[in-house]
C-alpha cells in the first residue's frame, strides 16, 4: 500500500473553510421520536435514513438545493440533482483523519444503497475508494498550489457539486452527543446525534427510539421560515422511512 499522509489536505480544506467564517449561519434542532409496537433490535443505519430523508425533502424544497456565490456580483446557483456529502473518520499510518465523499444523484438511491455507499467509504482501502482520489492528489501537491486548486474548484459550480455536494450529512452518532452543528459549505448541513431508546407507554407497548437531529443553515440562501419547514418535513420523512411496515424491507 502506498504511504499516505493527509495534513496538507486538511490544511487546504481548513484554509478554504476559513474564508467562509463570515457566512451568516443559523441553527435548528429537533428530536425525531419513532415508536415501535414490538421490540426491534436490529441496528438501524441512522445516517443513511437521514440522508434518504434529506434527498426526499430537498425534492420538495428545491430552493434549498443551492449555494450562494460572489463577493461583488452576488447570486444563488440552484442544482437539479441532489449530491450528499458525508464525512467519515479514517486512520492513515496510525493518524486519525476526517475525509469527505460525495454521493451524486442521491434522490435516486434507496436507504440500502446509501448504507452500502457509507459502508464502502468507511471500510474499503483508502486507495480503492474513488471518492477519495481528489483528496489524495491534493495532499501530494505543494501547499500553496493545493490551496489555490481547492479554492478555485470550490468556486466552480460543477466542481463544487462534486467536492462539496449540495447538502451535507455529518454524524457523531458513535459518541454520546446529542446536538452538534457543523458547516459543510452547503446551504444545509444536517447533524446526526446518538439515537437512544426510551420507555413509552403511550405508544401502546414497549419503547421508542429518539433521534437527535440538528441543522446548520446558510441564511443567504434560506430564511428561517423555510428552514423550519424543511426541518418539519425531515422529521416526518424520517418517521415515514422508519415506520413499522418499512423497517424489515428497508435494511
């Protein structure tokens, strides 16, 4: 295996994101409560469920599948297809790094297909994941060349969709984290907290899952009312995906 090291790639990314720190952002959070009328102990792929929900909701809110451009001549670019960016923790040469991968045309994907994509980028050899090719090339370039290449690519509408996606989904569900708010360079960045079970006698029998869900919003693209509608629809979409009739067939 070729020896890889990613401090440069991370510095390029942080440099680009540092230019976004003047972006006006606001934040929403909710908890999605999913009752089960019988015990269901199979592991639920929460990130894939949220991503599937995001793809469905963005089809209903196409104005949010966009990004803001320009310092002097300002405008909004809207995309027809939905590309979801995921971030994953990987270890390279005993160094923990965070890499991102974009899944294009997410609106055409099932929950199972999204979960298979996530499994591949989390577990396959780094060099065998084509979505990481750009990051590998970037880290090999001299710092200032890589920094310029990343910044220029991110300003191009087509390239930006491929490297940053049109919506971001990030998770800390492996840790006891309830809410967190990241910014992935997209109009919407969903954060998935750790799901937990509670007793719920009102559900009629045993328990409910509760999924904490957070949202970071670029206020230049979306206003508060639209963001609240998106979050409400996400709540309903996740519940719909995980209703009892779909659980056994979805995963």
